C-alpha cells in the first residue's frame, strides 16, 4: 500500500449544454442517432469567460473547503489538460495563486491527451509518499474542441476535477497504481492546428481497448483482485459506449459502472472524464469499498488505480459545492448558433 491517498476532492462542470440533435440539425445528420450510437445525450459547453484555468480553480476551491485544508500547506499543484489557455505560460501557477497557495511549491502543467490528470495523481502520490510535501494537488480539466461537423463535435465538452493527495485524514487510500504505455498514434494535434485529428475506428481496438484492458488486468493481477471485489469501477470515457463495453469484457456489471459513467450526461471532458467519474463515485461511496479507476490518453497510455475508501469518509463534509450528480442533472440548453459563438467557431472579421 502506498503511504498516501486522497484526502479531498472537488469537481466543476459549466452550466451550458447542447444536444447531439441540435448539432445534427446544422450538419444535416441524424443527431439523435449519433447521440444514441455514442451514448451521449448532451454535452457541457463552457461560457466565453470559462477555460481550463477557471474550471480548475473552481474545482480546487471546492476540494480545499471540503477538506478544510489551508492552501498555504500545498506543496505541489499540477494541472493536466490538452486545452491549456497558453502554449507558453503555465496554467498551474495561475490556479495556485488564485486559491491563495504559498509560492513555496512546485507547479507544472501536465499533458498526455486525456490521462494527464491521472498522471498528475501518480506524481502527487510519489511526492507525498516520499515525505517531500504535505499536500499535492492533481487536476484534470479541459475545454475540449471538435472540428465543426466532425464526430468529435457531438461529444467534446468541458469540465474538470481536483484531488488533494496527503497522508492525514485519507478518505480513499491507494493500494497500487501502475501504467501501460505504447506509441499508438490514434489522436493528435500539431502545433498551430486548431482542431485535433483522429484515426477513426483505429482509436478503438488497438488504442483505447488494448490499453485500458491491459492496464486493468495488470493491476488486478498485481493486487490479487477480481472484478467482483470492487464496489465501483471508473474507466476513461471518450463516449458513453466504450467504457460500458470494456467493463463488460473485463467482467464488471452495470451496477459497478453506474456512478463512474458520467459522459452520457455531460459529454467527454477529456482530462476530466475519469476524474469526474471518480468524484461522482466518492459522492456516494461508503467506507471500506474498493474502487478501480483506469484512465486513458491517446498517444497512447493508461493509468490504473486500486483504491479503498476509509472510515474517514463518514466525517468528510461533502456539503460544500454541488455534487457531481447536481451537475449531471442541471444545465441550460443552447441553440447551435450560441454554442458556436461561445466556442469561437464563428470567425469575426476574418482574423
């Protein structure tokens, strides 16, 4: 067992939504059928004044308040995203100062497609476990984009979650974490390109399914567990279909996957997807329940975590800030024109 675990968490999802049906109206496609095929029925849309920085800051503020943690005691702030506002200027420094953290900390931006947030958790586990810092912050946050009319446009959304790692008052201890990584070019965006490219069906079997399956099987072998030992399981969810399929292939049931699956209601939040799913699980979890989380990032790799909730969860105050379910149930729907304006898809003045 690692000498560190999750001591607090928070999530944030923008309030605006758009449905696949609304997107399909513009491009002459059956949006409802597309949504059913992806198992995504609406997705979140960031307001014009929301980005990875604001989403990360809000999620971290919730985590700090819930855990009653002084931001001056943070020793590391890492923000994982593939939509950092600046190409050269860290997101993490802005977030750290916005919440009142001390300058005496290490901060960095992580990037590995959709698993940058889980990689940040692993780094914090190492720093806290080694006694180098008291608390480490790992955030997965994105305002992901898909090119107009591309399949990604039906699912790419916005949101994030922050996890504070420490050794005191741990609500979810980490038994083991490991990764599985290869050079698999299923999804990419070159410098200067506005929208990412993807390899279509190639993103499935040799990319997502291979890495998630391998990583899940390897961690269960490492800790000597079986699917039935877990109360909850969370997979990265580029859509609502892939995690259900991989879960069933591995031997998990729909009730085990229920709370970890959030993409059908808010879309694919990229670096935030698995972490928001874990936050939703922790919102409802009871003490002494095991949780398996497997993240995935294109390019490609997976990070797996074997966790177990503790009795400290009964004393943890979830009252501050909305629950993840609150975000899933709420939202203001937008017409495509307003969505396109919010996301900068309309070129004003030719610039």
